[in-house]
C-alpha cells in the first residue's frame, strides 16, 4: 500500500508523541536506577500533560 504525503503528515504527530513519551519513560527509569529521585519524578508533569492531551482528543 502506497502512503501519500497527507497520510504521513497525519501520522507524524502520533509518532512524535510516542517517541517523546518513550524518551521520558526511559529517562525516568535511568534516573531511578541512579538514585536521582528528583530528576526521575521531574518528567511526571510532562506525562500528565500528554495524557490529558490524548484523552481530550479522544472524547
């Protein structure tokens, strides 16, 4: 199936959002293993904003 430019542009924000969330989870896990709780929990506000953004778009 051939993807057109408009289909790719529709999927791009979702792909970028998944990459961003994966980066935050990996960063938090890495900081927890190093014992840096402040840095590990600093990503929680970003994850909460992403969650609220996704849930708002679903409904």
